[in-house]
């Protein structure tokens, strides 16, 4: 039986996080990065995360192997945006459809539930049925689509932007 653990990421996880992410860089329009990363080139990105505060990075580990990650990052550098975070979430391709994304987002939103965050934003390349469903499940609402704003693999791609408050209203 597979045992999945969700925990804070640590520096030693970076090679596996890069391996997961680079699959999407090389093979999909999911990210608009076009060159694979190395540990050296991804270190600054990793250093924005902490075990407390607004900017977290969690990993899902199954039988000792990282199978996905989710985090919250700066939305924009201006101080007025400090209470808005953007999410990032990626799962190993072999884990697609197995609930890892749901477990990661659940743990992430629990981890930041007491932080001074007002809005959570998420953007994803279209079409992406799985990402749309995941974000809808967590209360994200579509706020707009940027049309043809990224070019990769010789074509332009649209990006859906969604948002939700940190604390969702309770339904009666």
C-alpha cells in the first residue's frame, strides 16, 4: 500500500522538484518556461519559501519519492500586493488523476490559513481540464482569460486567471 506524506519542502528536494517541473517545460505548454532548469538556476526561486509566512512550498512524498509539490509565491513586487499570493502546483506525470493535487492544495491552504493573505490567484494555460477542475474544487472563480499571451511550440496559448479569498465563506 502506498503511503503519502505531505510536508514542507527542503533544499534536498530541489533536484526532484526540478525533474518534475522540467517535464512540463520540455513537453507541455503548461508552463511558459522554455529552457529546462538546473539546481543552480532554480535556487533563487526555491529560496523565497519558508516554513512560516505567506510563501510556502509543500511536497507530496510517496514511499520516499516526491510525487508533486504546491506552493504560494509573490504575486507582484509592489507592497500593496503583499496580501495577494499566487499558487503553483505540479505533479509527477505518473501521478496524474490520483488525488495528489487535491491533497497538496488542502494541506497548503490549511498551512497558510492564519496568514495575512486576502486573495489567492492561480493562472493556467488553456486547455487544461484537470487544472480547471482542481481550482474550481477549491473555490477559485474565473476572473479572465489572457488570450494568446504566451508563445511556445510554435503557437500562442491562452491563460485562464482565477482567484479566491483565503477564507472561503461558509455555505449554510
